[in-house]
């Protein structure tokens, strides 16, 4: 897979290193000569150019890329790169970095963005995830279909604990994609039984998040307790 990354700062170089380790072709594009540090990522291709200019993107042969990542520290630049990559070069997958969470609403399909990654939001979500059991945490937003990557850690008393995945009546427009259990990553099957402490990752539409959280947060004995108080 060929990937072009706009922005060769610390974020762009880190992404490039990971992709190269996984066997992909990577091109780093940056207009700042000080950011062109070939020795830091020697296996990547490098281009000193303004990624907001068509001539630069022509030179980068963006039409040959499977993925473009707009990873600069400027949201305006990331939006322009995303729009050009999608509309002018038909890049199948465009991922954009959101620096200011207030601008997150702009990073959608209209601007050519398939996946928007807000570093501040992701960091705060990971902090919440580390301390929260029984709360739905949004990790990432996908522009297509208004879908989000969300996480929920099951409490030991959750209603669904002990229930097979196939027997849970999941809300519409939600998909359980991963179960993280005791440090292992499990691809869920219908026969898997949910356990207390499981970290569940879902792709779900925003309008279904509340129903999903209610389903997973429901605790055994809660209704009986309410009836006794009455």
C-alpha cells in the first residue's frame, strides 16, 4: 500500500515509521526545509513542497496513493489537503488530524475526510477509558455514515455478563468489533461469552450510542432493588 503523509513533523514521522515497519510505501511531504530529516526516516520518500498546491501533489503522484494522511499542525492545511486528495486525485482513503477540537465539525465527507483523528479528544478519551468502568467512551469519529469508534468496559454486575455475543440484542447500527480481555485481543464470535472487565470496542452511529450504553450499563439486580425500595 502506498501512503502519502502531509506534514513531516513529529506526528508525521512517527506515523511513517509505523507504516514502514508494516511493509508499506510512504512519502512524506513538507514545505519547511527544517522538517526534511531524511536521516530520521531513511526508508521513506521525501518531498520538499507545499501539499496545498496542485503542482506539488502532481509531483507526489497522489493518484497512485491508496491513503493520504493530512498530519500537519494546521487544521486549515489539513482540510485543503484532504479535499484535494479526494476530489482531484480520487484517493480511496483520507485520514486527517484535527488539532483544535472546535474545528472537528469541519472534518467530514464534504471536505474529503474519511477518518478524523482529534489528538486532544483521543487523549482525553483514553484518560477517561483508563478510569471509567460502565461508561461509554468515544475514541474516534468516522465521517462516512456518522459512525464512531466507542469503548465500553463491562462491570462485573452488568446484565450482559455471562451472555453469549449472539444472544445479546444489540441496537441497530452498532457492531462489536473487538473484545480486549486480560491483555488479549479477541475477534468476537457469536459463541463468545461476555465477562466482567471485558473492554468492548464498537463501531456505532451517534444516535445509537445512548441505547448501547444503556444496554451495557444495566446491572443485575437493579430492578429488584428498585422494587424493594418502593
